[in-house]
């Protein structure tokens, strides 16, 4: 969840995710209730956090820890995968894609699964031009 907003920090667009008004950080930290994408109540349940106040504080702390530690590195699973989550979620996503999922593989273990396309290098498909 923090990865998308931290991408904007890593790219140098903003110094802190709170400066990126279109990101999840702002939506999670903002008390706006209408027209949201993130269901904070469900997010709290999934994370095992008892209420909204604790969610906001935990989220803020996670972001600050990542920024202070310098561990804001690109994680390929968030940028190269079609779906990331538990096995049931990823398999359901693949099923919903139907014919669009042909050739896409589900991989992972211990509750961390991804749906990805096979990576085919361009070189065998295109001959170099002079």
C-alpha cells in the first residue's frame, strides 16, 4: 500500500507521500468518507488493526520508518505483477481475466502470490538494424 506513494518520492516528484494528493497516503490519512477508493474499515480488518485511529498512526509510522531507513527500493512484485496477494485472490483475478490470462503464471508461496506475464526478451523477436 505504501509502495505506490513511495514511488513518487523515489522518482523525486515529492519529498514525502503526503505531498502527493492523488496517492493512497493522502486518502488513508484524510477523513474524507465519500468517493474513496480505499475502504479503511476493511483495510484495518485485513491488517488486524482494531480501529481507524490505530490504522492512521500505524500507516504514518510505517511510512516514516521506510523514509528514515532509506529502504525505499523498487519492489518488482508491485510494479511488474498483474495481481499480488493470497493465492485465492490471485487465482480469482486470473479467472476474471478469462482469455486475457492465457500465458500468465501464478507463482509464490506462504500466502504471497503474484500473477505475472511471462517475460520474453525482445532480441529474438527483432533483428538488429544498421
